[in-house]
C-alpha cells in the first residue's frame, strides 16, 4: 500500500518494518515488567478486534446526530481528541465528575425511592380508622423525615448540579488540568504531559515524547471482594515512564478486553494498514490517505456504521465480544 511521505512522518509505526524488531529488542533485554506482577504483552500478531467500550463509544444514532449535545457538554471545554491523526486523552476536572455522578445517582435514586416513600406514608396513614385532614397532617408530621431522606436527598443530588449549570456555567466550563497523553498516528510518537504536584497557573507541565515502538504494554491486576480488576498500561522501555492508556476503557473484569485494547492501539498506530473500523473513527476515515485508499479499493460505504440500524449494531457488538474473548496476547 502506498504511503504518503508528505502526510506520514518517517518515524510513523509500520508493523512490517518495526514489529519484529521490537520483539527482538525486548527478548534481548529483559523487560522490567517481567520482574513485576504485571503481565507483559507481545508486539505484533494483532487481530481486528475492538474493546467493547470503544465499539460502543459512538452508536449509529450518535453518528446520525453529531451535534446533539447536552447543556453540560456544551459548557465543558474538553481537549480530548479521537480522530485520524491522534488519540489525545484529557480527563474531565474533578468538579465535572462529581456533578455528573451526583446528577445521575440522584435521578436514579429519586425514581427508585419515591414510590417507597409514598408506601411508607400510605401504611402509616391507614392506621387511622377515619380519613380526615387531621389524620393527614398527623401522618405527615410523623413521616416527613423519612420522606426527606428517602426522596428529598436524591432530589437535591439531582437538581443541585443542574442549578450550578444554570447559575455558574463559566466556572463549570473552565478547562481542567490539561492533556495527559497522546498517541499520534501521523508521527508515530507518544507524548506525555507531566504536571507539578501543586499546579500553579504560571507553571507549565513538562512534556516528553518518544516513538511508539519504544514502549512495551502490560496488564496489571488488582482485586476486590468481587474478583480481579485488570488495568492496561504502557511503559517506556528505557526511562520507565508510564502511560495510562487504559483509561480509555477503564479497569476491566475481563482480561481479554485489555488484550483487545493493545491490538486496537497497534492497529491504530500502524500506517501500513487502515484505521480500525470503529464507529467513532468513521467520520475521519476519508482524511487518512491509507484508509481512504483501502476503503475505495474494497468498496466500503462511507456511512457504513451511520446507516446501520441499532438491532444490527447490537448484533455486531455481540459478535465482536465473542472474538475478543477468544484472543490471547501474552
């Protein structure tokens, strides 16, 4: 496949050229992952698999309504990017996470607990033999605290974030700390931002940049009372610098989801092949020369995912989950 030298950097990752070289270097020099509890993953031999979180990141309905945003989305100045050039991760500020969790949890609890509050009121009310206004007021005095705890607190959790959004959108929309890491397909480089522990507005983060092939991938494990959690990480082979690339899918119960993420990232960075065929990258496929050439050659519709109905999409997602469960990358 022809590579556009004016578009791609000479350092861009090419699996046919770089994959085996990376494995030989890793075999020659023992990985530090081998000395830890992390499970090192092999370069190359990738499959066309997509982690469930990334496949469902955008649905056909989202592609049909690209400008459909909530009030919160419009206010937040997020620097993340996911396109034909790079995957750049910039987490939301803590205040955004706190408000989103409060709003979602409050709404769910309100709808679940309000019927319970009315049930308590009804049971207490029917203790009285005669129905009267006096009985109603007496019952309200007795159960008002239950009403407040069971239904009022969730209502406050739900409405306070919406009130903050309406009253102070500028404070809510302020940028967070900034980007954490970037995987750039065009340049083949991985960029990492290192922020001071006590960030000052006048202090800039240190930025490091290394070739993608200088990193090794691994899965670290932790456990709670329900079982193991798996986290995907990248580590620079020389400096020991960590890249929390697994944040794009979060901690996983299934180890194979981390394997799928490593295959996905290698396929994304590999300029000898087209972009992974995933809904959130579909609007950008024609902008990448290798992908555009591939799609024209095989006759892939430009709106393959966009024109898909949700039933078919769910079927494709289930098929992909089956393929993910069958992969091994150790």
